[in-house]
């Protein structure tokens, strides 16, 4: 059976199927194909995952500074050079019950393989406050590099205190007139170098011990209702937009009940990226681990594919 989707004609069987086209999936595809195996990467969105949402990556070896989208494209082309295939589709079901795993797509087609590498990544966490859903795309955003240009010369809020929040606040500070960083604690969790850069920016302000209670506006975001956690005082600030960077949640709902997940929903693996199901691996942000970076995601994918190549295709 053959069917057309994305940019490739796709067969019904591959040595390795990779679900997810972020850095973990791309690393897996490269190492699988260099081992002489047929490999299909299934991605429901844009290949590259969250790299496409990162304006500049400064901590990937060999690139002192590179646009996230450019690094994603380079990785994809590298994997394609060795024969990796890419297919744009959404996985709607995964059957891991037999030696041959079966992956069903949203067009009703099924692809089979003895090895599946899950690299579905993670999604942005929500504040879950009134107005967030209603104003998403109308002033509420989870990606500064995607939407920052819409707010040139305006005032925006950034919610969060980690590396992502401060990196995006720095990015926005070069576009908007003012960035108000709202953080629920009295100090940032971001790395020291990012904190130092942010504190030096004259148009970045900080509201400490503060949480968002409501996002308000008419047709678009106009103001935020905030609360000081220490005093209980509530107050409003005028903003044209709000960017939210408070963490991520793993994209594992499809696999619940099929493989072992931890209490937060991340996939549990061993050091070879193996799950509790033989032939099923997990790599990247979707996996239970301490550090989630592009470099660790690529490494996870490489380990998973290399282990599978050595154990299933000798």
C-alpha cells in the first residue's frame, strides 16, 4: 500500500517509525538512516518543533548563534541526505501490543514497524485564567519570536521567570516599548547570564510575587488583573499583549495506558531510551529527565536509534 501525504509517498512498513519531527526525532532519523535502516518521521506540524519558536539558539555546539528555524532545516536536510523520509500527518492511535507496532494516522492509513521512537515533545502550559482562551491570538501568545512583531512599539507582559521567559523578554525588548515581567516568586529561576542581561535593559520591568488573575479586553487584550501573593492586593495594568512562558506539559495523552508514564505524564525510559514495551523508545522533551534542551533531545534520538539498530537489525 502507498499513500500520499506531506511531501513524500509513504510505504506501509519501515524499519523505524519516529513520531515527532523536533530535534529528538531528527536526531533519531539521522542515526537510523546512517545505520542503513529505512526511517519515516511523522510530524503533525512544522518539522523542527519548538526550535521554530526560538529566535536565536546560542548553546548548540558548533553554532555560536543560529536561528532556531535555520537549525531545524539544517537537521532535516542532514537526515534526508541519508534517506530519511518525512510525512505530515497526525497520529490518532498506536498499537504496541505485538512485535510489529501499528501506527494509525488521521487519514485512516496504518503504517507498521518493529521499532517506534516517540519524540512528540511537549506543549506550553496554560495559566487557566479567565480571558486566556478567548484572547489567544488576540493578544495572548506563547511564542515571542512568532508574534513579537505584532507588538512593535507597544507594551506587553511576560509571565514566567525561567530561561524561556527571560530569553523571550529580552527578544521582545528590542521590538516593544516596554516589557513587564510578571513572576510569582521574588527572584528569577533563569540562568545568571540571562538575568544580568534582563536587569540591564531599561525597558524591562519586574513585578515580583505577582500572579495573573484575569486577562481583559474587548476585541483584544487591553489589561490584566493581577494579585500580589504576599499582600493579597489586586490591581490592574494596561498592556497590549501578554506572553506566557511558565513551562511545558508532555504530549503523551495518546500513549496513556499503553506505556509507563510518570506522575507528570512524561514517558519513563532507561538509559537506552527504551520504554517498558519492547521496541518502543522515547526521546527528547517527552521523556522523564532533568534537562530539556536541543542538545539533549538530539542525543536522546541518537541513542534510541543506535540502540534499536544494534538490537533489532543485526
